[in-house]
């Protein structure tokens, strides 16, 4: 029992449990993000609500159809935006995972540093479970 307390057994075990839970949460979040419904644009709530009024019917007038010029550049921009969006959606979870690994590495290295610095005399700090 004394060896486990001195070696930081409980801290390592709890950190592994927390990391496993975080990792599972990120996996579920990634998979459920595909099934999430996109919210429609919300109505502007600041506008005053008018009572129901029937719209006035205007006589129809003939309108000449407008000529539409073919535009190739916006379509290419839309394709580029969609590719960049896919790129970001794909690498976002990988970046989060790398950040988690970096955080774990830094926390364990700081724990080892604290153990080396402050636990020279183990009899004084046994009740801290380091």
C-alpha cells in the first residue's frame, strides 16, 4: 500500500479514467454532429408584432423577365467554401485530440517535477497521496 501511495498510483488511475471519459465524449460529439439538425434563421424578436392584417391585393402588371448573366466565379467560391468547411470539420476533432494529449503530457511532467522537488522527505507528505 505504501508503495502505491508513493508512486502516485491513485493520481495516475484517476487521470486515466478522466481521459477515457473525455475521449468517449469527443467521439460521441463527433458522430452526433452529423445528425444534428441545422437551425433555421431565427426571426428578429426585436420587431414589434403587428396584429393580423389582410394584405391589400395589387393589380398584377406585366414585368419583363430580367436577363441573368452567367457567373462562374461565385460557383467556384461556393465550391472552395464547401471544401474548406469539410476540411475544418474533418481536422477539428483531430486537433482537439492533440490538445488533450498535450495537456495530459504537461500534467504528468509537472506531477513528476513536483514529486522530485517536494517529496524528498516522504514521511512529511504521505497524507497527500502524491
